[in-house]
């Protein structure tokens, strides 16, 4: 546990090296954290360290300049450090100093540890993404809500709210600070779910699907750490993807599930319903709680099955669809502006297809694409394609952890280095790091 006050004398170098020499470069920012008081008995017993004598505003200037690799260890120095690192002032200063960049955070779960990989997108003149990987074990959260990490988070969804990434699993939820790695357990969803849709809209998290027991859509309020039911989905989907954009929560793809098992209705009707879900999207306007197109969902043209979806900074929904032997990429226009928004008519717009190597997507292959909007003008897609058990894949191989980056303004894809083996089936979210 972090100490109450900052006494390590070895940290004096830290203050001297971080204080700006030019007063004009100093960035003033309000500090919403009160200074920690030192223990009088300890002060009498030993000399006060220089770092503890600094005012919060100056100490924040020092902390904001620390390299990212050193941030995870700083909250353990003292409670004052931990409070300042968690403040909005720290985030503001770090952004002002140019030390925050759009990143793709991939959270991988195993039976022994949690870890993360950061795909840092360099948005310079070259526009070539670079991969910066940093592992962060979280041993204190191996067992959450009585479940082992490997089972509770085997098919977890990652959702970013500001600097925090929420890892939502089956009966367990974790919050991880993307900058410092500080983490804690949060309230689990009201209904256990697996392979469900999740996304952030308006500072809250929404989940749907992944359960045959309920069609409820749940909303998570981080300020009170509580879930509540806000709507009933028109279709129960399993294996679906979630996206948030323009005040709308989208639930895309998956197969239809039912709570019954009465055997009536015929297999043909159920197969048709499953196909309709696989290639379609439902949209919930979170402000009104009303579903658009509730009678008939919006289907991707060409009969493709949605295998990935995300919202982007331009307020649009982006989806990747599989067409048995290839992939297509689409943008939905007019999700909120019912008269047709986004600079074009209301409907699907075909974009450049993801550049997946020929033969690695085809018959007998199961394709999964984890997508996230990064930096307001990019869309990332982590592509995994594996052979279905009992089928002979047409391409004869597998594709795991391929990272593609789509430039919304330029309309072109580029390929980043693949994710490391331990992160290739990770849950992904876009954050500033």
C-alpha cells in the first residue's frame, strides 16, 4: 500500500530534472486534489524530503513529464502521487506537453495473469503506424467475484471511458487506468453474458445480447458503479458486436437465440432469423430509449455477415462484413440525423475493403475482427481468421493478430505490425496514452 507522505530522498533528482527552467513554459492548471499532510511524528524523526515540500501544481508539472514506461510504479510511491496521477489536472498537463497519443489498448487474459499491449499510432507525416508493446501484469485481480480470470474474462469486451478501460466479462467487470495500470473490480452486469455487444455512448456503457435468458439492454453509470436495465432489444443476438456513435448504441451481427426450446416453428424459420441477425444492425437512441428500425433491422448489402463494428470520431458506424471468400467495409450514414446526415444520403456506403491476404478468408474459416475508432480520424481492425473445427479451410492456414488501420480522411488502409502471440485474441479499446 502506498505511504501517506513522500519521504524517499532519492526522488529529489526527479523534481530537479522536471521543473521547467523557463517560467514562460509553465502551464497553469487547477489542481482538484488537496495536498496530503505529513505525519508530525515522522517529520520530527527524520528530515522532510524536497519532493514532499513541493506544491501540488509544481509536482503535477514533474509527474506530467515522466516517461510512460515509468508511470505504473508511481502511484505506489505515496498517496499524494496516486491522487495527483488520477486527477484531471495530470491528464490536461500531459496532453499539453504532447505526451498523450492515440493508442489501441489490447487486454489479454490468461489463467495466470492479465497483460496489455499498446499499439501506438504515430499520426505524423509518414502516417505509418508503429507498434509499441508494454506488458502490465495485474496480479491483485486474478479472482474477481469468485470466478477465475480465465473463465470470467474468456470472451470479455473492452470499453474505454476517458482514460479508463472497462473489461466486461461473464459476471465480472474490471476498470483499468490506461496510463498507470491502476485497476479495481466494479459491479458486474445484472445478467451473465457471453459474446455480447458493448460500447460507450455519452459517458456510459451499454451492453446487449449474449444471453438466452433476457433481451434486456443494460446501462452502466461509472459515477455510481451500478448497472440498470434501460430497454428491451428487438432481437436476442449471440456473438454480436457493439458500437457507439452519434448518441446511438449499435448492436451488429451475431446469430439469433431464443429462451425456449419448445420445438415448434420449424428449423427453416429459425435459420432465416439467424441469417437476418448475422448481416444486420439494430440501433438504440440512448437519449429517448427508442429503437430505430425495430420492425426490420438495417442489413449490410450483398448478404454479408457482420464480423466487426465500431464507432468513430466522425459520428458514423463502421462495420466489416464477411462474404464467405472475402471481406467488405461499410459506413452507415444517417444513424441519428434521420433526414440523412454525414454529408450523404441515409444508408450504407461501401469503402475500400480491408487488405487481407488472399486465401486466408474463405470457406471453412471463422473470421473475427476487433475494431475501434482511434484518434477521431482512424479506424483500427485486428483480424483473426481460424479454421472451423471439422472443416477444411480453403486457404489452408490461419491469420491471427493482423492489425489494419483505416484513414477516414484519405479512405485508405495501411498495415501495422501484427500483435504479439499473447495478445492476438485480446479485447481492444481506443485510449490516449
